[in-house]
């Protein structure tokens, strides 16, 4: 008996019986007549086109009958699933329907084409995000805090004086401690400096003036003495230089704007009420 209970086929049959019973229960309460499924000429064309694109040939008469049969079955099953409420409380279905609705709305917004005046206005109003970053060319000497211990500050002052006497041509291989990265960088942005050395170093680098050894400034690795040889300030390029980027950002902004307006209009049809959760239950979940 226990073996029969564990049999997968039995589970499948019981599940099928439950679905069939639910369908009959819903059907008993339906007063509407069976709906009409129309396979339009346009739908037939879509079926033929889809088959042809997949198999690189048109379907035979038998294959077309099969395509039509599958479409009719799919349509009937879809309608009955909606009638039974199988779309409700299903996260995947809800999410997919929302995505399709948003896609239709965004597709309408994407059809708009901006004029040069609109792009120029967008460029000027978003200069903070569209301007180029400040870049640096610099050399540095690394001092290991663990190796130098309490002598770190004294050593930094001594080596800084030595570097200033040598100038930009100082031999970095003979000064300082071993370092895993390069000792010289060209055309590096503030963001790249942050990624490699950390925010403290990038901030200190931005405050240095080109032309002499300065420091020490800290990083995620330790302490550095730095010679900035070149600093190129960020600037806002002309529209002609970054037209594609501006148009892409403009389109994204319009998409977000359209989405916000869509939901603002949509939610006017509803009264929203948010119930407060049970504080005790929330506390138990958080444990």
C-alpha cells in the first residue's frame, strides 16, 4: 500500500482529477454560451510566415492543418485557464503581463525622434552626467605602512625631499617599497583611480597640482608620494561629438517619463489602500 502511495503515476492521476473537478465546478456556474474561435486570414498568414522563417520553406497542407489545430487548442486552453482563474496569484504570469503592458507603452514612446534643438537642450541640462571626466598622468612611490611601522611619516618626509631634488626624472625602481601595480599611469580618470586605489587616493589625486612631487596621500594599499605631470579637466563636448550618446540618454529619459505618466494615469482608476502588517509577525520573520 505504501509503495502505491509513493507511485508518481498515482500522483499525476490525482492531480489531473483535481484539475478536472475544478474545471467542472467552474463550468457548472457558467451561464454564457461557448465562445467563438476565429482563425482569421491574418492569423493564417502569421502561422505560415513563422513556419517559413523557422524551416526556410512554406508548410505543406498537412503541416498547415497541424499549425491551425495547435493554435485552436492553445486559444481554447488559454480562455479556459482565464475562466478558471489560473492567471491569478501567479507571480510569473503577473510579471509577464506587466512586462507586455509596459513594452507596448514604451514602444509608443520609442517612436518619437528628437530634433537637434531638443538634443542640445538635453545635453545642456544633463551636463553633469554627459561631460568628460578629468584625467591625470602621474607617477607615484609606494610606502608600505606594515614594513615601515612607526617610521612611516619620517620616511615619507625624507623620501619626498629626495624626490623633489630629483624631479620628474627620479628613478622609481630605486625608491620606495615593492608595489603590485604600475608606478606610472597615463590618461587615467578619477573613476578609474578610485577603482584601482580607492576613494581616498582619488580624492587626494584631484587636489594635487601638476609639476612637483607631493604627498603623502593614502590608498587601500598604504601611503603614496605622487608626481602629477598632466591634468586635463573634464568638459562638455559639442553635440556633434557625442550625438549617439545624447540620443540614447534622451530616449531613456523619455522612456522613464512615459512610464511614469502611464502609471500616473492608470492608477487614477484605482483607490489604493495599504494595510499595516502585524508588527509581531514582521519581527518574527526578521529573526
